[in-house]
């Protein structure tokens, strides 16, 4: 997966310490397993300038194109780190996650930041929203157990698949929810539910050691990530029962999270110098996207009109949320 488990996890900061080995028990392990698997907020060890110069550039080689976006930083006031996971274009509301003494989702609307709370929880994570304003995510209860949730205008529904841990990552305009199910053997699978969690379908990319469903569009096409036995991280699109694997040219790892209604996907890849770059993929074409001057760029969503979200890491190793058009 090309992710160091001793590096700083800048997403939720359930203390912003190094990432422990994944275990089935404990809220921190569940939160950090999701972010580590998705690859978000992980700052790789610095590489030398000579190493960076020696890395083949897929754009220069004609294997990808580059595109310039207008970026805006999204930093929750006083937080150690921030991430933008999604945005609701119809309501101009941005969903993110931030780091204090415990993790908390937040919303940004009209210039006003507000921390998000789930009743009966000690920490939470906001991962996805649809145009109706329904939101999904993950929370930890007072007993330290991790659950998925759906928030519909302040009415919360817990989403749990029996026999493991359920972590929703996205919801489309039809109410289909996708995410990650971690079974009792600590194996991660993709899932989707069409009825707010009353029933579930669990799936895996053939031959994968782990499968993560991360995004879903209005047609029910699912985007996500899978790992092989090497292990190496790949991305996928799942449509009509068929998996299409995605690997950015010359990348050591490829992570995809969001997908829009045109089947464009947003994600990031790791190069041979251990640096993460944002990218878009559409119909076989790759577009590299980096925040100018950043040490790393990671994209989470692409909306129907082309807006993108994610985070970038600055030269000091600090993570900032981003929105761009």
C-alpha cells in the first residue's frame, strides 16, 4: 500500500500519534484503520531533492496530463489538522474532519465552521453527503465501540453489519450507502446498502486481500481501493457486477475515493520517491493535480461540475483541507 504505519496520521488525531498495528478492539484502532487503509492524512518520510528529480514524470512522458486548479484551504480554527472529505454543492456546505483531543467532523457553510456531534458518542468522522443533505460517517460510543451512522436532518440511524465493524464512506442521491466492513478476522470488505442498513451486500475484488468501497454515484457505480498479496494498492470502479482496476502510470500505489455521475474518479497516487500526488481519472485518461508548493496532495471527491476536495501537506508536515475548482 506504500503507507508507513509509523508516520503521522493527520486526519482524526485521536491524539495524532503514530499508527498502531490494527486490532479488532478499541476505537482508535478502528478510526485509524479506515484512514490508513484509504491512505489519507499520512505524511511519508521526506525524500531528497535528488530522489525527486530522478523519478520519471508521467506527464513529461505523455502518460498523463496536468491541470491547474484554483485551491482554497479549509482549516478548522485551532485544529491540529483538517481534511475536506466531501461537499454538498446544492447547499454550499463542506464536510470535513479535524483534530483536537478527540476526532470530530465539522461542517463549513457561509464562512461558519461548526463541529459535528453524534448523540452518545465520544468522537466521530464525517465521510460523505448527497444533494438532499443526508450525511454518513463513523462514530465511537461511550463503550469504545465503533458504528456507522446516517444523519437525515438531525435524525440519526446507526448502521451496523453483524459480526464486525461497519464504516460508511459515501451516500448517493438515491440513498445508497457504501463503505468498509471489517470482519471478525480483521479482513476489510466493501459493502453497499440500498435501505439505510436494513440489508447489506458485501463484496470483494477477485483476488484481493482487502477491498474498500469509498464512493458511489447516482447510478450506483462504486469506486474504491483494493490490495493484492504483494501488498500493492490499486483502485477500482465497480459497475454492473464488473470490476475495472485502475493504476496511475508508474505509480507505486493508487488510491481512489470519489466518483461523480460522469464516472470521473478522484484520488491520489504514490510515486517512486514516496510522494503523494492528486489525480483524476476518466475513460482511460489520467490527470495529475498538485497544490503548488505542497509536500503532498490527496483528493477525496470530484463533483458533477468538476469541483474537487481533499487535503494537502505543507513543507512542515501539517495537513490542511482543500476545495478547488
